[in-house]
């Protein structure tokens, strides 16, 4: 079965989105485009799917996977707490290349609203959050094309949505917000100086 599915980056075909949804609902893994690098998505409510995600990555299970959603309201429904500094960062940089590590009922988790029409269409159709990590083996370079992601992870993947090369090519910046304390955990697509300026405004 051909796993690579071409999809228009600006106007994704509803049939391709439906195929990805069906795979995710079956507990399969799907390679997805974002504005930073290609991601590997799974149903965060399905323990078997999450086990497969960690296995595909070769990633320790004590290293949490970020959750992506189409809106702040969706993240808050999932239990994410946004103190004022986090809300200022979200208003400035979402949708976009910022992962906020926030307190939630499940502990400290990374949350992001991506800025890519295909990923947003998939998240809206899904109607909740998806667990999404970069589509590469841990320690290897991030994939900026669906073909590269599939080459790295094919045995674990049901489907790869190919929207062309990633525009950014740099992973998201990861920032933990503890009330008024802002900690940059990973330098990424955004300048640390800008992150701190917005958080303190």
C-alpha cells in the first residue's frame, strides 16, 4: 500500500484528511506537515498508539510528547492552565512555532497551536488534541519533507501527508511558564529575547 499522500498545503483535500482521521482512530501513526518540521501524530487517548509513537521515535517514555490543537479553547478544555505570561505568549505567537509547557491535570505538558492549513484542518476535524512529535528517530535530524520522515519511520507509520517541504525547517521553541517565571527549554524558531519581551509586557 502506498503510504505517501500528496495534499495541497493551502487547501487540503477533505478525502485525504478523512483518511488520516480514520488511521488515527484505528490507533495508527500518521506523518503530518507543520510550519516548522514534519511531525508524527497519534491519538493521545490511546495507550497503544502512544506506545507505538515512543517505539517509532526510540524515545524514553518519561519524556512527554507535545499536544497540538486548533485553538486555545481546545487546550483549555484539555486542562491546560495559561497564567498571564503564557496567555501573552499565546496571543503573540499562536498559531506558530511556540510550544508552551503548561500545568495540566496530567502534570507539565507541552502544548502548541500550529500554523499550517493541513495540520489545522486535521485538528479541527479531529475535534481535540493530538500527540505530535518531530517525525524522526530520537537524536537524528528533523525531517523537512514527508519522504524523509517516511524513510526514517515507515515500519511504524500508516500514512504520510505530503504537503511539500516545510517552510521553517527549525523545530518550535519550547518555553515553560510557571506563573510569572519563564524558562526557555529549547531554543528554536523564535528568538529568546522576543519571547522574554512578550512574556514580560
